C-alpha cells in the first residue's frame, strides 16, 4: 500500500514543477487567444474597448464582414502563394547549400557562419537594404539590368502565362533568402549524421552522383524536410513584418496578416481584426490537419 501514497506525492511534485510553465502559458498564450476569440464575436471598436467584455452582445457579423469585404480572397490567395513558394524556395536553397558545404575544405567554418547572416540580422535592417538595392533610380540591382525594373511597386510581369505582380515575387525571394539558413542548419545536421558507408557502397556499385542523391541521401532526408516544411509553412503563413516592411501590403502583396493589422489600425475595428485573425488561424489549422493526415504517420527512416 505504500506505493500509492508515493505515486500521489510524485504526482503532486510533478504538478508543482510544471506549474510555473503552465501559469506562463495560460497568461501569455491561452488568455490572449480566448480574449481575441471573444472580440471576434463582438462589435467592438477601439474607442469603446472598455465596455467590451465577456457578457457583451455576440454575433457572427464580423466574420461575414471580413469574408465578403473586397480583397479578402485576393489576400488569402496571396498568402497561400507567398507561403508555399517561400517555404519551397527556402528549403530548396537550404538543401543545396547544405550539400555544397557538407565536405571539408579550407575556410568551411567561415563560409558556414556567413550563411547565417540573413537569418540573424535584424529584419528592419535587411528590409531597408533590399529596398535600397532594388530602387529603380539608384539601386544596385538595376545597374545590372538593361532596363530598370520597379521591383516593389505596381509593376507586373508574366509568369507561366499569368499576369502577376512583380512585388509579390520580390517578397517571396526575400522570404527565401532570409530563412534558407534555418533549413540549412537542420539539413546539414542530418547530413553530418548520415553513415558514410552507404554513400561509399553506392560509389563502389557505380552509382552516379545524381543516383546517390536520389536513392541514398534523399530518402534519409525526407523526414527532416517534411518537418521543415510544416514549420516554415506555419511561420510564413502568419508572417507580417517582412511583407509590411518591404511593401506595406501594397502593390499586390497584401496578405491576411497585413489585413488584420489594417483593420485594427486604419479602421479601429477590433472585432473585425480579431475575426480576420481567427479566420487565418482556422485556415492554418486546416492545412496542418491535412499535413498530419497524409505525412504525420509516415514510416520511420530506413537505413
């Protein structure tokens, strides 16, 4: 019978140990989230926020308003394009960089450290640097082009037969450049842990570099790339600062997170802003459910 009191004491001790983390989570995450959801169902303006409360008048008008408001579906499409393209490019560039810097060479440590600069540099500084470099009058990039291109304005271009805003591709390129070091670190760590014997055996069997990458290296990177995909998708889908600092959401680059900010600041409409944020969260959760449904239960790495 002494085992049960001991288990009870251990349970109480565990509860005491996790209580600080649990309290911080409730205060910093759960409470603001519940507050935002509550505002999403109320007609709350910034001027009368003191009168808004738990017992206010609840309605779904905010959701109807933000969904039917002109520009919502365009912003949602921009968000999906920005997220998918930015995620794919950042992981692709990170994979190439990790493969290129996998082996030893003189100055490898310095090169690896320099790759992290875009990721650790302040976003305000690098966004300003990109604005200066892409300026059509005095930007460095346009000095290399036969005809100046207004990368961050209303200019449009043709891609796969579609007329698309150039600024959207610019912010996608910025996203890929800024966050490929994140993927680089994960993939390089996995590459360093791969057994060399498999690659050496493939070389002895006469496999080409492409075949070794496809049949030996890539199968062992699949799980880490899937993890990176979901992490970068979540981070990019809710990204605000990169787009806002480069274009302010204009020139065809408005994403849903920028609309949330505009509803709150330009219109002082807390209810609509919270409803827009809830819609953004619901769409994100739907994509995560799909990911877990099709990729979360995959088999473990082989070899």
